[in-house]
C-alpha cells in the first residue's frame, strides 16, 4: 500500500460507523413496565437490572426518546384466561399499576409514549404495531422527527425487543440493540440474537455509546 494514500470511504467497515447518538437517532425503550419486572404478573428474569443502565442512556443526546407500553384490554386475546390460544397470564391491563412504566426509570419530560396490543382481538409484540395517545403510529413519529437510526433497549429481548428491531429494519432504519440494557424470557437467548444479526441489526452494549456507562 502506498504510504499516505487516502482511505476509501466505501471500504469503511460497517462496524466502524460511529455509535455516538445525535439528532437523527432515537432511543426506543420497550415495555419497561411493572408487570415485566420482578414481582409483576409476567416478570422477566433480572428485568430490574436494566434500570440503572437505562438511566445512564436517557441523558445522551438522542434526537428523540420513545417508550412503548403493552396496553391490553382486560380480556385480551393473548391472555390464557381469555382464550385457549392465549399464551400469557393476564398482564399490562390498560390503566393498571402493572401497565405503568417502572417508577425508578425516570425518562425526560419530552419523551413520547406509544401503546400496543390495545384491541381485544389483536396482539402486537412489535412497538411498530403501536401508536401514541393521538393514534399516530411509531413509524410516523420517527419520520416526523427525521430519525434514521434507532437504538433499542428494554423487555423482553426475545419477544417485544426482537419483534420491534426486526420491524425497524423492515422500515429501513439503521437498527442497534443495546444488549446490556435488555433482558429476555428464554434461558437461551442465542436464537433471538442470531435472528437479529441475520436481519442486519447491530448488537452492541451501552459502553459502545458512552464508555462511562456501568451496569
Ligand atoms: C411481551 C409477552 C407478552 C413483551 C408482551 O413485552 O416482551 N411479552 N406481551
Ligand atoms: Zn402483552
């Protein structure tokens, strides 16, 4: 190689892209709700371990922060008590304490909120199946704010985080899952992580965004 030759931009490896958050980046905090935390109706093992990590992510200069919430009617199709096909114990019933965001997560005042699974006969693991209180879809909110890259964290990695990240890729967004700011339901999360990687989702940790973050 000729000494001093300029490096060619198109040869820059994908993984060398900057992970520093900026105005075109959104942080999507998936379903950090009381029912998915220890003591809740559908507790994710160690779900509370992500709270200190998320508290260190929200001050970073994201262009937009959005929380999603599972927000089900009392007889939701996903409840084993409501239908033989229901897979889950009743959880995150709209307006209950179980559906509230974890009190000690503390998100900035301008954080947007989207709700999903709000119809009795439909479920959506993906936050892209959700909308804000005015009915504006997550995709429209992201577009409105000029977001082209989305960082995901929250619960549960192998259900709602995975489904949301795959939909983000389908929507053409650069998609990053912050694995240390997620916990899953399955003991072995390898299949979920493999599915994400295969779809072009970047897997990294919060330390890759801000070296000071500790968990
Ligand atoms: C979820 C199961 C049922 C999730 C929601 O947020 O990952 N999992 N409903
Ligand atoms: Zn649910």
